[in-house]
C-alpha cells in the first residue's frame, strides 16, 4: 500500500471488520509490522519492492499458499515528484514504479484471478492522470497510463464473461505526503477518502472518483479545451 501509507490504516480497519483474512505487501518492514499489530489475528505481511519482480512474485505466491485463494487485491502503490525542470533522475523512479513495476503486479494478479475464475482487482490510480501537468509530467503521464490499462482490463474481463471484476479508483488530492506543491485545491481528509474507497469496492464499481466532489472537477478538467487548459 505504499506510498499511500496514511490510507492503509483506515482501509485495513474497514476491511478487517468484515472478518476477512488480509495480506499486505510493502517495501518497509517496520511499517508493515505496525499495520499487522492493529489486527494480528487476521493480517499477514510480506516485504517486497514493486520494482523488484522476484520479490513481488514471491510475496504473491506466499500469500496464495497461505490464504488458499485471493478474493480481492488492491494495488495502491505509486510515486511522483514535482519536476518542472524535467530532471530525468526524478522522472525515472516514477516510470519504474508507476509503469514497469505496477504493470507486472497488475498482470500477475489478473492472471491469478483468471486461473481462479473469480476475483476483484482494484487499482488506486489518480484524477491527476486525466490531463498532462507540466509541474509533474511523469506522474500525470504514468497515471494516464494506469487509467487506460485498467480500462483495457475491464474490457478484457467483460469479454471473458465477467468473472474477474476490475475497479479503477481515482483519488483527487488527499492529505498525505503525496500532495505536493503550493496552493493545492480541494485536499481531502484521509478518513473520508478511505471510507469512499471501501464503499466503491463493495459496490464493485468499474471506476470511482474520491471524494465524490472530484468527479465534478474531473468532468470539467477532462473536457476543458486546451486553449483554456494551457493558461491554468
């Protein structure tokens, strides 16, 4: 669930109350230990970096073996930097995480659900992927990639009979370390965002903006002519 660590705690609390067994993967062991201690009776953890395919493959294999099957997988991993000078050293980790590592995880989980003939795959993308943002080009571009990839998988799942459910959650600005820059607009509280994420997952929505007010802004932003957008 990194780097959206602030979202992990309320989401975990929400899911654990339903009596589920939960597996959490992240790259920082001490944070995983903190999350496991909240609900030790139903939570298992594995340390893996999303950019390391061997670690990710091992974690998913171990979880599948321990749990027997996986009903729901939430991929909430991403990064990005403010980078108006186009410093490639800042862009590369975003590409490695949000495209290369992310795609491997998404594909591996989708294949797992295909083999099981059921499962619900959820990805936390971003409303920031709807338009190119010059202050953070790689972030907005990689989130656009994720949004289109999830749409492709929804279409693929539908054509295969709908046994695999695919959900794209698109948060706006959330009050976490990922909200960077000056004069940020509509920064949403973590608890409210986590609650709406869990609600969208339970309803098996194909896509959802959180919080809901961001859906209105997303429609305006997506349809704004470039002649106006470039002046913003």
